[in-house]
């Protein structure tokens, strides 16, 4: 999404008395470029990245003032070129397709389908009622159960969702935020039912509540107590689940809300800094928990801007962890990240063109060094993906991994004059945002004042204005359009999921031990009301007592209250 146009490149190396590169460039400009432009002018007067960073015509060794140390080698600080010395020469990225719809049984069948076709990790998409902490039979859930993801209202539902899945061998990512502690608790208990030791369970809960206030808006409690619950999960994971990432700090939804690439990176890393600060304030040692933090980024259409974003992200995080927080463990300085291609770039018109967009975005993610990847299906703008569409999306990754040669060498764009300059520029812009965020009192204060929301709204408005004027061309939408009916195999989700889930909830409530259930929720409220003490054990006890998702969320709201965002207009 385009931001205000930035003035040209950053500082360059100063000329010396004898500068053969500068002399050669001047000769080229006068003898070759000048005469050519006189006959054939460029398409427009100014060029920029999708995010609005001004781009020069040509980049040379003089384009960057920083030395090779900021580029370095893969597997060693500052990790610009990758966190592993061999990257994909050792192992290709995890292919993790975001999946979920209907009832737990419906999604379980899709999981088995994807695993049979070569997926290497699960990624669970939950429906809106689950994301908002509502049970399937809640009146507010009407019409939404199973429509945009799978419905999980109880521990029994999680058991059905994961039936027959080898949890000791497959890692699982769960895109859940406000009620993440509850869903993670369900997963841990189902692991025990499968006789998989809790220490052997591997995966990630997104659990990034700060970006919910910034972008996605699926929050349940005020920011400060919600942040406390995230730190509870970090503390519990540090002590009990060494293979689980308790937080995946997410820029994806920030970008989907309309931010620029720089804003996505700056706001995401600022959220990460906040989680680290809060965990240290809890009394945790940074090197005990930081190696298990992970990140989640969007990959958009501007190939080089995205590559530079990922390279800058690694470098900035490594420096933040060492310089601000004194991290000593090498893994504490690693920025490990999952990438998803840009859903907001997919178009309902000529949807088959989304295959091309997704391929370019996936290419950027891989060239930028991602650890795992989800490729959107071409019918993204129309519906939940059909089996044909999701198979094509998975095959896109497999072609990149096995047929293109891009996995043969580490950081193939390392040393590119343009990419290195753009990486530096991304870092400079991110650090400017860090300064602004610190000046207003940090991320939570910025959320409460509407700072992040206004920045994203303004960037999104600028880009939309460019699309409507035709300055920004979107193929199939405002350029190269066709008047044809959309032909896409439809995946229809009926109300059957709501009916079956509601029946199960009634049966569950009828057979559980009411006294045990009441005691468990009372204990949860008591611990939540204290300023110290970890709430995760009480969440697990409530789940064992067959408390539902909605009941546990309401218990927390009894203590913390709901939250209404202030208007930014």
C-alpha cells in the first residue's frame, strides 16, 4: 500500500579524489543515458516501491554507505542473509496451508487430504465465533459457525478436529489470538489423550493480541490485562513446552488492513519488543523464552521490497535483542518467521490471475529466507478454498522448491546493489517509527491513543485513491479487464455445522459434573483478579471440567470487562 513518496535514496558513500565508479557513472550518464532519454523518455518522472519508497534509476557500489559487516554471512550476526548457514540447501521451508471450515470432522478430513498431498505442517483456521470466544449455540454466532474456519467450542471439539493426526510428528500452527490461551490449553490436553508428552508437542499459537488492537480488531478484554494473559502463556511454555512457540508476532493482518511494508515491519517488531519487555518484567530470563518467539509476515506484490523487508527484519531483531535486552543465546537473536501471501491482493475478477500473484509473492518470501510458507488459493477473494484451489496453491510451493533452482544457494540477492540499498532504507524507516512509538509511551499507549490505527488508515486511503485514479494499476480490476462471468468451483458451507455443534454442546452441559465445573470457573476468576499468578493451570482445570470456550471467556470478562476501541476519526 503506497505511502507518501520518499525523497530518493539514503546517504551514499562520499566521493573521493579518485573514484573510478563515480567517473564511470558520470561518463555513462553523459554519453549513453542522456542521448537515449532525449529520444525515448521514461514512462513517468518518479518511481517508487509499492510502499512509496523513492527508487533511483540505477544502483552501484556507491549506493550504500554501510559496509559488508551489515550484510555478513548466513548463520551469524546480524543474520541479514539468513539464520542458518545452509538455509534451503539443508532443508526447504515448511509448507503449511491455512485450513479450516465447518465442523471439526470437516476440517479433519481436509487436514488428512493436505498431509496426503505433501503438506509438512498443519495450520488451523478458526471461524469467527471461535475467534471471538463465542460458543456455537450463542445467539451472536448465528450464521457464522464454520463459515470462515472451523468451529471449536469445547475440548471435545478439539479432540474431533485432531483425531488420527500424529501430533508427535506433525507441528501445528493455530491462528487464534484473544482466546489463544483457551485453544492452546485444549491442544495440550488432546495431546495427553493421544499419549504424546506435553514436552514433545510442537507448534505455534499466534496469540499476538497487540496487533488485534492495531489491525484485526478481534479482541475480548482491555489491552493491559490481555497482554498479561499473553505473558502467562510465554511463562507456561518456557517451563513446560520446549517445542512450542507461544507467540507468533504477526505483521500479516497489519498489512492486510492497509499498511505499507515499512509500517508492517515497524509495528510488528515494536509489538515483539513489548512482549519481551513484559516477559522480562515478569521475571523471566530473556534467553529462556526468546528462542521460542516467532514472527508471521505478509508477502505482497513488490518483489524487491518484500525481499528487503525480510532481510531487514532479521538484522533489526538481532540488534534489538542483543543491544536492548542483552540476549546472549544465539537463538534468542534469530528472527524465525512464517509467511503468507497477500490475501488483500487477490481479486474476485479474473481470479485465475491470483495464481500468478501468489507465485510472485511466494518467490519473494523464499528469496527473503522464510522458515515456513502458506500460499493463498486463487479463489481467496470469493470463498474458502475448494480442494482444487488449495492443491494448486500447495503445488505452487512444491514447484518453487523442486523445479526453479532458487534453493541451490543461500540469499541469492545478497550483494545486489538495489536490494542492499533497499534493505538499509527499510531499516532506517523502521527505526524512525521505533523512535516515534517510544516518544508516545510505547505500543499500549499508542493503541490507546489510536496512533497505529491512524497510520494504517492514512496509508490505505492513499493507496485506494491511487487505484481509483488509475495511477496504481491492478490487472483485471482497473486495467486489462474482461466482461466475463466468474467460473470458480464453489465450496458451500451449510448451517449443518451449527446444528451439530449446538447439539453436542447441549449434551456436554448435560453430562458434566456441575459442582466441579462451577469450582473451576470460580478459581479461574480468582486467579485472574490477582496481579500475580499464572492463569494457564486454571484454564486447563476449567477445560478438564468441561467448561466451554464461551464460558471461560466470560469468566475472564467478569474480571477484566470487555473493551471498546476509541474512534480514530
